C-alpha cells in the first residue's frame, strides 16, 4: 500500500517534491543533529490523491494515527491528556516556497481538559489559556472559515475593558474569559484532538486550491498539480514567558546581501505574531542580552546551515525556556542586489563556483535593478519615511485595497497603501507598482512578498494615518487616485510624482555578468532606434543592434509634413522630390547610431507600417485631396495589409531613399558599424529577391566599398516554412516574434491583450501570455523549421531574434537550444538576456554531463 507519512528522522527517498520545502528542511536539520522538535510529514502524494478524489486517500488516517502514537512515545506526552497533553502545530509546505499562501495552525490538541493539564504542567495558567484562545481563533479561521474580525474584535474589546495596551497585559483570568467568548463565537470547535488533526490536514490540502494560492502560483509560474505536504510538529512555546520568544533570521542581509546576521525577535510570543506583523519585533541581536545561550546556539546553527546548503538561508526559530528550536530553514528570498552580492561574496569565500553563482541568480529578478530610480540630486524632501523593505522606486495613484488596485491599474500605475497586507491582498500587490504599509517590519507579509515580486515596498510607515478611504501624511489629505512616490531602497515617501533616472550597474552586477559572458554561446544585441538608446545598450553590454526600427525617422515636426507631401504626391517624381528632402535627416540619424555602435553590427529595418499611420484622421484632414487619400489608404485590417516589404515593393523609392541614407552614413562614419539591412514581413522568396536587387543596386551606387549584409525578418508562418527558398537571397534571418506570434496564432496583440487573452489566462485556457513568453510549441516549432530549412541550404546563415521575447529568460533559453546566433531585446533587458543565455549554456552543459555519466 502507498505510504504517505514519514517521521522527520525517517529516510523517505522522496526529497523536496515529496516532503515539500518545509518538510525536507526539517528532515535534513534533524539529520544534522540540530535542535528540531519531533514530528512527521504527510507527503504531497497524499495531497495529490486528495485533490483527485476530494477525499483523504485510503489508509491515511490510520497512518497518521500510528505516527501520532510514535510521537507520543518520543515525547512522553499524550494527545488530549488532562495531565500533560501533547500539542502540535500543523504547517503546510509545498515543494516551492509560497510565503504566507498556505495556512498554519498552532497549539492543536488543546481542549477544555487539556488546557487544564497544560496549565498544571507548566504552572502557567495565563500561558495555557493564551495558547487555547489562539487555537480557537486559528482553527476557526482556517478550518471553518470564521471571520477573523469577530475574534479580533472580542480581543480588542476585552483589552479596552481592562485598560490593557498589549496582549501581554491581559491576565490568566482575562484569557479564560476570552476563551469562553471565543467558544460562543465558534460553537462547533471539535474537542477531540485526533479529529482536530484530521480536519486541519484537510484544511491545509484545501488551502492549496484557494484563490489567493492560485493567483500566487500563476504569478510565479508554479504548477497547479504540485500539491502541498503537511508537517505535524510538536509544539514548542515562545509565549511561555520572558525566557521564551520567537523569531526569524537570515544568514545574510536579504536586502543588501551583506554577510551579517539579519533578523527579528519577539520575546514571549508565538511565530504568527512576527510573520503577520501584528506586533513590532526587535532586531534579532537583542537576543544576545536576554537569551545569550540560545543566541550563541542560533549563530552556530546559522553558520552550519549555510555551510550545508551553500546558500543564504532564512530560518524560523523559537526559544522555549532558554532552549532553541529550529522550525524551518529554506533558501532565503532576497532582493536582486542581495542575490548578486551574496553570490560574488560566496565565490570569494570559496563556498561556491562562478558557474553556481551565475546559475543561482534569477534573471527575471534582475529587472529590479534595471528600473529607473529616484535621482538623488533632484529628489525633494520626503513627506515621511518608513522601513526600506524592498528596493526600487515607483510613482502611482493611491489605492486602499486590492480590488481597487486591480481595477485602477488598467488605467495607470498604482501604489497599494494598506495598514498591513495579508495573503488575501496578493492580487492587488501583483497589480501595483509598489506597496506602502503603515504597520509591520522587514519580515512582515508586505515586505516578504514585495521582495519576492521585485516590487518597491515601504513598510512600517507609522506617520501615515489611514481612515475611511483617506490617508493623512505630513498634514496633507490624500484620497484614492492622488499620486505618491515611494522609494523602497531608502524608505522615503513623497507626495506627487518624483523624477526618476536610469539605474547604474554596481560592481557585483558587473562581476556576475562578466562571468556570464564567459559562459554563454548566444550573443546579445539590443533593439535601439536612437543614438541615446544605442549608447545605453552598449553600457548594458549589448554586442550590437539587432533591430533599429526606422519609423520614428519619418515622424517629427520637420519630417511629417514632408512625409505627408510624399504620400499625397500624384506620381513617382513627386514622391521622389519629397523623399529627397527627407534623406539628409535620416542620414544624420544613421550617422549618430553608427558612431555610438562603432565596430559592432547594426541591423536596420526598413519602413514597416502602413502609410495611413502618417496621415491624420479623416476629420482632421486639411484638404479634400488629403481626405480622399486617407479614404483610399484605409484598410479593413492594416495588420495584414499594405505594410512591411509590400510597401517597399509598391513604392520602391521609399526604401531606395532609406538605403541611400544608410549607405551614405556608413561611408561618412569612418569606423562604421557593420551594417545589416533588413526587410520586414517577407513571405515569398520573390519579394526578397527583388528587394535584394534594389538594395545591391543603390548600395553599389553610393558605397560600393563599404561592406554590408542584406537579410530579412521572419515574421510570417510562410517564411518559416519556405525558409530554404528565402535563404537563397538572405545573409541573415531575424525572427520577428511579435508579428510571428500574431500571425501564427491569428491574434492581433492589440485586440487580444486586456480583452479575451486576459480571460484566457484567468480561466487557464492559456498558461502564459504568448506575447511575453514565447509559445515554444507553436511559434517556436515554426522557428525550428525556419532554422533547419534556412541553414539546410546555407549553413553560414546568421540567425537572431528581435521580437519582445528576445529579453525573456525562458524564451532566451529556447533560442539557445535552437542554436540562434543572437537575441536582441530592449536595452534595459540586455543584462537579463546575458545572464539567461549563460544559464541556458550551463543547463545544456549540465545535461550533457548527465548523459555522459549514463544518467
Ligand atoms: C516583430 O514583429 O517581432 C518585430 C520585432 O517587429 P515589430 O514589433 O516592429 O512589428
Ligand atoms: Mg514586426
């Protein structure tokens, strides 16, 4: 029969997938001889079976009962015992960490008899009833869905009656009375401990399917069928008195990566108080004074854990009567800056190799460092300051709840402002640019989740008053929609919008990227249309321009009038006369770009969009002729109309002018970049053949001695399928996966996103937005065909990608697998692509080693 339960000290052979992250950590810490309370893990197999049948798998209850008996044997305590009761916590733990997503129940095993046993045994009646009222509240909330406010209100009311400021000011009698009040609120609490346990296990399994967990999984790309394990752990008590407490600690600073202890500690409290940000904790160093022995042991344990895992760890611990217990260890969530610093430090310390350092950094997370930040030179005085909980700056309209965040984010950036956040706010946090909370510390829910998402967060901003949809800040009243700016790197909060500047790469970033550059095979270029963009791209390490769009060279005050004149001209000579006047402008544009990219390849794409984009709307037309022309150029579906090379073939003089401008610029800039002229939207080999002839002819007139390459974008399924024929006239291909996705899927991006595609993603018809993450099995398969057929006739054919996907880590890995020569993406994503390309090479080398080893 299938086995579903393992004690922490029993080998399972199943690892993290089977035991979940928390379970494997507890098992491994137990094995290392660290102080871990006794307990057992119910596997993810059991959860998956439960999800399939909506019932606990056969035999599970008996197996749990057997492990409870063993736990009773180990601890010498019995479930429900009126003398010395066994109490356990029930904690969820999936293979992938989902902070705050799943539910935990503490003090399970208490009832009216056991609470007396606990009071007698500990000689601490206050503690016993405090534990009991917590169980009633947590169990009621998690298992029976009782509104938590009903418990909280009862507690606040009692505190008010007694004039108590803190929970700890309440006496044993007060708490006994509170238990009775809770029992009136929650009448169906099961007294029998085994029943409590089984119902709690079910509730944890159920919590895997809650909307907030689903939203979190979707946002973090976690498969829905992983399931969660359940850990049943003997209770240790941090709320037993002043010799007890609870805390969280990181082996390094999760915000900066500095190799220093970082954490928070709360005396005389249970873990939930810290994580939920209900009471404001002390820095963990404060333990050194009050609990010196446990503190020393904690330091030693952290050292051993980091050595064992060779990675930064984040732990939860409890001290009960001076004794330290470890409740969790896991690889620490950290900011991108911290990840880079820790990685380079660990290489310096000899703890990990450069390859490991490179493979550990989440390329998507680097985004955090590549966003604009507040310009220190021009920043005004902040209105107030909170904790710098997650770095980055953001401006946006204030919203006060998660649903409003989602609604308003459709029209512009929003900042979610809350007293504190809970897992129920997750959809609002995803929709927001940044998060500001009044309450809570660096390890509060808001701080932890924001760091994980790479969003700016300022927490614990206690000068901010929130009431009835109004925020009061430094004497100003702010309402929903008013704009504020937060800087999660400094904790500063500003009223209004504050100017942001481009980020600077720090030394750790440069170091890791240099290591990545040594490892990758794919080249990384940038999509850049102006000398400024080109220069920025170079700063970020771009090895060329993979796509220089030229549309903007037809706009601009002095140019648009000439372009319109060209479009309105009656015949070719008329058009040529206008184009003649455009040429010098464009030549100088190209000169600027070639100078910025001296020595590197620059791929210039000739004009792509339909001509009517350069004309005003019919109502705004200034003449009858223009009105008529607008009407004649109107297309039912411009996306599939006279655009791309079709335009170039119908009005060859436009492309001719562009080619002439490029050739003259290349000739005049001495150390010119390597020029690659690219024709858009080719579908038939004859299109490219004719355009190649045109390009060659003009080039030989202007700059016969200057080298150039002529190629095409691959943006149509037909071009992929007939890549062999098209390759005959191409020196290079560049996959335009924006259009290739539209044309393969038959979805116009503008009409899909925010409309039916949003629904598809919500309903799970599609897992990902194919315009962001390459549809590998559909669009990607066409690309594969294009590469095979193109290189089949021309082995040296250079192939790249310049659609948005070129900067998306998974898509970059896919391009590596296709053996493309380069990816090209926006300048800000160049570092992300460099890292992703290195990781793809490492993964390939890793699997090659695996094959070589006969695995
Ligand atoms: C593409 O289609 O992928 C592309 C890069 O071209 P554009 O986005 O300009 O259509
Ligand atoms: Mg395109």
